[in-house]
C-alpha cells in the first residue's frame, strides 16, 4: 500500500521500545529487505551504539535522519543506574544540535554523497524556551548546511 503511494517506510529506533539495540535493529532490517531506515542519532548513541557506523552500514537504506544532541553526563548516569525514559528526559539528556557531546558532523558524513532524504532536527524535550530552542536549532542547521 505505501509503495503504491510512493512512500517508503523506515525503521525508527528509540530507547525503551522494541527496536533499541544493535541486534534488534539488525534483525529487523534483515527480516524486512524493503524497509528503509529512519535512524535517530540521539537514541542510537544513548543505546550505546556508534551512530556513524550504523548509518554507514545501512547508508543505502537511510531515508531520513533524526538529529539531536546528548548530554553524555546524563547518558552515563542513566546507564550506571537504569533510568526510565521520562526521568532521563527530565534530567536534560537531550540537547539542541551543537550543544552536546555528539560528533554530529561525523554522523552526517556517514550518509551517502547523493543522500536525498530528510534531515530532521528532533529534540525530544527542549533544553530551553521552545522559541530559543528553535532558533538555536536553526542556527546549527544554517551553519552545518550553508550553501
């Protein structure tokens, strides 16, 4: 049905769901050959995966990329003491792109040269006033994708 409408579905990984770990991602993509990949870099890294490696491995399947940054201090604390998603979010695990510890440039470089999909800035919970969050995110986007 989706293909008939010109839509390609993509697997979206997320901490605390059925598709979180590398094994879960790999098993799902192996089981459904036509499924695209709609990776969330923040959730890949929070789950302990190297997002750039996963993106490069499945570069031919990536249809969009959800970009956010992480406060790795909060990430490490949530790993040391298993922490519910909402509690980690309340603690400020997610940050606007460029404000955290992730190497977002390396992740973007893992995309194929002819990548024509979407790059979606998705901060699960803004670390500041929502208007300021949108401005900071737009500034990062304009710096990163300057033409």
